C-alpha cells in the first residue's frame, strides 16, 4: 500500500500543471501607427456549433501583451479572440489551440468612410420549401481604406453594414457578427469593418406569395460579383444574369447564376419558382453553400471571366477535401505569422493574411454544420 502513495501523490501534484499546459498568447497592435496597445480588453470566446460564448476577459499589459491558460484550453480547441478598442470589437478569425505561437490582434481607429466599403463577392441563396422560402446571404466585405469603418450609433444599436429585407421577412438569424433589423425592410450588421476583408452571413424567411413571383435584391455597395443560387433549379435566368448551370449538393440541384460590376442603388429582379410540396430546405445547407462560395470568391476576384465559364466540380465539396484544405490554410497562416512576426504592419503581409483568414473561417463554419445531426 505504501508503495502506491508516492506515485499517487506525484500524479495529483502534476495533474494541475498538465491542465494548464496549453496557453494562448499574443499582443494587440494598431497597424496604422505600428504601436502595441496597452490596457485593451481581450475576450477569449469558445466556438461551438457556429456560436460564440465568452469564457474569460483580460487586459493587455503596457506592451500590449495578453495570455490565456486554464483547464478550458485543450489541444484542438476552436476559439476566437476579441480585442476591444475605443469601445469597438475587433475579432480574430476562428483559430485552434496549438497552431500558432502567438496571435496578433489588430485594432484600428474608427475614421474610415462608407465610400471605401466594397463587396468583393456576394452570394444569395433562395430556397423554396413547402412551408415558405428561406433566403441566405453571404457577403465578403472589403474595406479599402487604412482605418476601420464603424458606421453610426453605439453598441448593439450601431449601424455599420446595410442590407435590405423584403417586406414581411421574419426569423432573421446572423451567422457572423451581429445583425439588427431596423423597421420592416432594413438590417444592419453592427461589427466594425477593419481594413481588408470581413465575412458577413445571415438568413431569414419570407412568404413567397408576398414576392409576386420575383425577389428584389437592392445593391448598397459597389459589388464585383453577385452569385445567386435558386432551389429548385427549374427557372431559366435572363439578362443581366449569366446562367452557370446547375450545382448539385446533397442530392439537391440549385440553379446558379451570376452578374458582375453592380453599383450602389441598383436593383435586381430575380424570378422565383412557384411554391409546391418540395420539403423544407434547412438553412444549414444554405450556409454551408455560402461558406464554400466565399472560398471560391477568391478565384473569382482574380479571374472573373474564366470563373464564369467553369462550373465548380462537386468533388470540391467532399468533407475530406475540405478538411485537408482547412489544415493547409492553418499551416499557411502559422508560417505567415511567424515569417512576419517582427514586421506585422507590412502591407504585403496584411494582403496575404486577410484572404487566408476569410477562407479558413468559411471552412470552419461549413465543416461544423456538416457535423451537426440532421
């Protein structure tokens, strides 16, 4: 019996140290000034099923550094860090414990202009079911300035990125940031738009009988490309839309069409199918499509004409392919951050980092959705 006491005591003494073995650390930086930000709040958010919950919040030291450790931090844990600067939240992309040595949280002064906000790629999903129509949107916003655009108002009432809703829209749900409905036909995302790319995704429902056979899409920002996916795929698009054929996912066929170079104030009238007993299409399928479409948008931005002529192969949606792509993106991000550790204000670094983060975030959302029970 005595021979067991020492090993047991040793194990009990070592367990607490093992629980705290994983640490998430980094610093807060204002790239515009090149200065680290002291006395800034940083929140550690757990990411589960597409939802974020705050676990702990700390204040940076005089050199802008922060560190999180505890039993809640385990290998392969998904998390998001949010730095608060001038009362504005600046979240990181979704990360995993152990991938990066340090996390650099960038914050900006809120002096940006709406005129510098652009949509690199916008995806719109119209899905008809026996109980109505669900609409899902995913927009890759691009702030071309060097300061954050924070819109008007404060806190949850802040109005930053504007979207239009059809009259009678209900069950508005945001999958990134925080969307607030204003009146019957307006919605605003409240998160500030830092320089570079920010993904916004949301869904709502509408009674298709109130649409009079068409869905009205209103353009609020200059848009490089809008892609529309309609289920079922029976409709035939007319100009200005280009027909990109059908896309099949999980046994359902979507009509895919595209229009480019949209200007603020422009209106697009999209015909929608007549309601019939098709079975309800879940919003999670739509969001998964939106996430993958955002990833494809990186190619669209480089070669729009070639992209329009080449439909996406269904093979790229295979979970094992997407999982491998996610691992590759995280490795690329880690290498990039290590390479530019002492030069994190470098414009070339920021230009490379933004699309990698956007793609990784989209893949996290899609793979989490695929894992959920149907």
